[in-house]
């Protein structure tokens, strides 16, 4: 693949629904990051994987947020019982472990109504 | 106070003007990134700096480690430069800490 891909690109959920957002990193990139970007703000860190290991989840805002990367490639960010404040763009980025350069996907815009 | 502060938050200029966007940070860093974000969300990395100055086409980025400050300059600005420019720092760990972004609009 040419770059990081994310799906869906847009998601509308009713308050209380569960959602799952997918990230396909660049092939061979062992590091994967999830960020949340509220409207008009810069992105904020959610969680970080190296291969299948979740090394940092300090940015997850509540226990409704869960991320996994079971085979060390594709990652899924799951949000349970969505709330209006979860409305944001969710960005995924990947990198090689020896590089500071992160490559971003196009994001998933989540709107909770 | 945020760890990464950008100024201005919004900037409107005429085509051809010289543009400067500033970034100040309050933590020790291993690298600073300048990123560009167009409507629709896609983020593109422009520069990664740990010292000195880098130039790419009409874009120049500088960093002063002692003053914890970086600037992004655009020479001969063009309407296609209109975007949100984001400063982000890597403070030892892998994750990035972002500024709030500067929305740049270049009018023809």
C-alpha cells in the first residue's frame, strides 16, 4: 500500500452506540499511533503500539475507549457507548522504530448525534 | 498552559507575502515537526528538526533549542499554501505533542 489508510472515512453514530475504527499502517511499520482531533484543535495522543504490544495508552480519555492490534499490523480503535464529546477526527499514524517521522492516515470523522 | 503554543492562531495574507508562524514549547524535546493539514483531515509532514534550519522550496523552518522556539516561514506565498500548519514536538517518548494549529489563508 502507498500510505496509511483508515476506514470508514466518516461515521455517524447515535449516542450510546458502539463504533469501531480501522487503521491499516504502511507495510513494515512496527509503530502505530492513534490521535484524537477535536474541531479547531490540534491532535491529541490516545495510544501507541509497537508491533502488537500496546506500550502507552495514557491518552485514552475513558474506559469506553479500547484499541487493539492483535497481529501487529491492522489496528482497531473501539469506542463503546459513544457520547457527544467523542465527536472528533480520529487519526492514525505509523512509523518505523528508528525514525521520528510519522506518516498519517486521512482520519475518520466521527459524529455522535 | 499547553506544552506547545503556536501563534498566530489565524493568519490571512495576500498572495506573495512573506509568512511567519511561531511555535514555543516548554519541555525538553528530541525533535520538532512542522505539519500541514488540508481540509478533509490529511496531515503531511513538512519538516523534522532537532537543530538549526531546514529549507524545502519556498518553506523554511528554524529552531532555537535554548529558547525553545521554532518558526516556519513561507516565501512568496500562494493561495495553495492555505491550510492549517501544526507544530508538534517529540519529548523523548515516541508520541507527539501538538500545538493547536495556525489556520493560514492566502488570498489571490
